[in-house]
C-alpha cells in the first residue's frame, strides 16, 4: 500500500475537507477496443471507490455520448438500479480513437439553519431559510476508447469546464513510464493537485495509486500497472453567481487503458 499512504499524506497536506470526497463520477466502457461498425456499451458510475458504483445519478442532470465533429452527440441514458449505474451505448462509426464524454450539472447545494438543502441561495432565502454557504457542483468525465498509435483524436479538446486532455497517446502508455496530461479550466491552464489510480488498486474509499501536481496546466503520472486508469483533478475556488451560489466546484476524470 505504499502509493496509497503517499496519496493520503498528500491529501492531508493539501488540507482538503471531508466535503471534497463526495461521490466521484466516472465511466466504465464495456470494452476499450471496438471494431468499426460495432456498438459500445458504457456505464456511468458514481461512488467513492475506483471503479465501483454506489448510487444511480439523476439522468436529467447528465449529458453523455461521443464527441465528434466538434460537438457532443448525445446518447440515451438509462438508469440501472440493479447495478447502481447509468447505461448508454454509442456507435463506433470510424477507425481510431473515440472520445466519450459525460458532463453533469450538479446543481446548487446550500448549508442552512435547517441543514443541507438543494436549491439556489435566493430560492431558499425566499422560503425563510438562513443560508450560510451555497456551492454549485459540476462534474466532467472523458474516456478514450480505441486508442491507436497513428491517430490523434485522443488529444481533442472538447470544452469541458474542467478538462483533462492526454498529451501522451494512451496507445503509447507503458508501465514504468510517465503519462502526461494537460488540464484546463475554462480553457486556461490549471495548477493544483492531481490524483491517479487503476481498477483493482485498492478496495478502500478515496484511495489513489499516485499523487502529483499540475504546473501551468501540465501533470505527469507514473504508470505503475496495466489496466483501466483514471486521472482526477478538482477545482474548488471558482467564483460564484450572485444570488445563486457563492462558489463553484468542478471535478474531472480521464479514463484510459494501459496495456
């Protein structure tokens, strides 16, 4: 558990509160290599363990599908209560890398004199509640499927509010080497903590295999095992919207495979 201890210490040093560990939104494609003309099934997971779902998110708050020709081609989302996830599928129309997205508008959550409440500051105050803090929570996920050495689609920028973009082609990712990513907030370089882990690393909540820090938008993740990997970033100090929320929190995950 060497890496897990390192990450835990890093989190403590960064002073992250318990609230920072709310459910993470990730995606789990059924396969990471699919032939052209086929269909890819994907699950949207919400949970504390990578990559284990705990609850079914509200499909009304999420848009997901393939990012192609400069836009998100939305898929139909189906809640799957039995497996604690949301199911959707996308067609594999072309050869080369596919960029699959899931974007969640998490709404506004307020701390009030009657406990936590969903709703904007002005709406709850209009109900007579005293709001001490109002925060909007948005989440973004990207999965790179069908990564190939001769294709550059993996580096496509999609415009997610907090976006993790591979610099290293996932097809070239190797155990023992570094995997580089570019991270943007509203299109501008992100500086801050970055975490990474892989499926099967640990059965514990909020436990990651690697911790790093992005400087001027670039972070370096050392690959320590083959399998399905996730790189995570979080921005908690974005400005709010007057009357609605005091601050905006964004979380992002990049999913890819190391062979």
